[in-house]
């Protein structure tokens, strides 16, 4: 299972029963931007996972038999689907600035990782156990989690040459890296022995720093920029989720979409723009973009009942997926 989906299930349940949150920057108003929706041919559900600075988008889609296939949408809109030979459930999670894609597939006995090079060549790999890559940088380094024999998940970073380094923050029972920047810095979350989630940053030299926003009882970083700014979400003692950004010096700033019952930051670009989604009291999921200056603009594709931005490559380029009025998911690109 993709970690983004599992977080969504946990966070959504808490956010829907939370009190109305009114703090934040500008209020949610429909932003004037172009939203392009898309689906690979034969798709019965499209889930865009990431976008790079060239506007290339990756993700996966479901066919009529509910089988998963990877896809690449080029900046000109050309769609290419792909699968790992000999496997099933091909899920693309991340794309580098150069166009290399990382994800996982179902092998005969467990989930294994893959990297799809820009020429379409696919290399498969796994750590000691089931392996779920979630991030790739321009140097070809891949990060994600692997499962040990006790069923716990551990962090890993894999070099472009295929060498693994496994790691866990001190006191971690399970570790879930979510992003890696071009300097090799990794951000993610871990669970301690009390089943509490904390954030962490792993420096290039392997030093790991744990952190939590003030008042957090649940911290989940989701993205990291090349400048080392980490974004994610945290829950307070009332089970209300807030967005946050953590500067390289450790300073943490929290923020909320005005009028939201929960705010979830998913991605940050090189200039500090953030994409994510928010919930409203009584139900409803909507997308937002937050500029580096802190201005928040809300948006939804037409006829959307659920909007989930997953990546941002600039203030005018965000990608993700949404559900239509009959419950079918489609990919979208928001641009100006």
C-alpha cells in the first residue's frame, strides 16, 4: 500500500471529526488557473503521483480488471504507459528532474522496487525484504522503506550504482522516508515504541535529526526541497491537522487554509511554493497552493468531489488526482 494512501485514511478520519479551524493566510477562493484533466488510454482510475520541473508527470492507473500500470505524461501531453516485465501492480511514485521514475511492483513473492530510466529501461531491485521506493533525485539516488522479518518497515537509500544503506532514527519501530532532494537529504516519519509518529531529516552524511512541531501528537513530513525545506502535516491534541514547513535551521512554521477542518501539505518546489489539500467540516477534500510568501489559493477541477494534489514544480504547475461525481479518479495538471 502506498504510504500516501494510508496517511490519507488516518488523517481524513481525524479531520472530519475535528473542530472547525479558522487560522490561516488568505481564505479559500477559486484560483484563476487552467486545470487540464487526463487519463491514460483504457484507464478506469488515474492517480498522478509526482511532477518535475519540465512538467512531466508520473503515476499509475487502473485498467478494467483493476490492475495497476505505471504511466508517464510528457509536458506536451503525450502519454506512455509501462509495466515491469514479469510483475504486476506497477506503481510509479516519483520522478526526478531528469525524468527517471521510481516506484514498486508486485513480484512473485513480495513487492520490489524499480527505476525507469529516461530511455525507458527498467531496473528492478529489492532490499532485504519487500521494498517500496517513494523518492528519486537527479543523481539517481532512491529512498523508501523495506520490510524486515518482524513486519516492521525500515528506511533505505540506494545509490545510482545499486548500493543500499539502511537507516532508522533512534528509537524507531518503523521508518518511512518520503522524499529525497538533489543533495541527498531525506525527510520522512517514524513510529516510536508508544506508537507516536515523529518527523525526521537525514543529512547527506547520515546524521538523523528528529523533530515535531510544537503541540504535535502526530508528525508526518511529505516533501523536501533542494534547499532543505521540509513540508508536511501534524495533528494537535484535538486531532486537528495543520500544515507545516521546517527550514534548514530547524525553525518550524505552521499554517492552515482559512475555514478548513484540516490542512495537509504534500509537496514543495525549489522556490518554496507548496501544494496540498484541505478538508472542511462535515466532509469534502479540496486542493490548495501556498506561495513562498504565504498566500494560499484553493482550487478544484470541475465536478470534483475529492481533490488531491501530489506534486508541485512551480507556483503555476501542480499535479495530482481527483474523483468525479460518479467516483472515478482522474489525473489533473493545474497551470497558469
